């Protein structure tokens, strides 16, 4: 299964947005930062095309 270049760009964008959201959670609600971690790891794996 191959992903197109546009799909990979989309996943990289989602990954960076979720990293920024995780950092925002660490700053404003540190006890809830873990809520964003599944999104970070899922989109990283998809962006690296490891699925």
C-alpha cells in the first residue's frame, strides 16, 4: 500500500498541529497533556508511512 505525496503532507501537517496542541496543553493544562499524545504518535506513524 502506498500513500500519495499529498496524503503524507497532510499527515505531517496533522502531526505538527498535534505537537503544538500538546505543547499548549503542557503550558496551560499540564495535567491533561496526555490527552493529545495518541494524536501525536498516530500522525507521526502515518506521516512516516509505517502503516
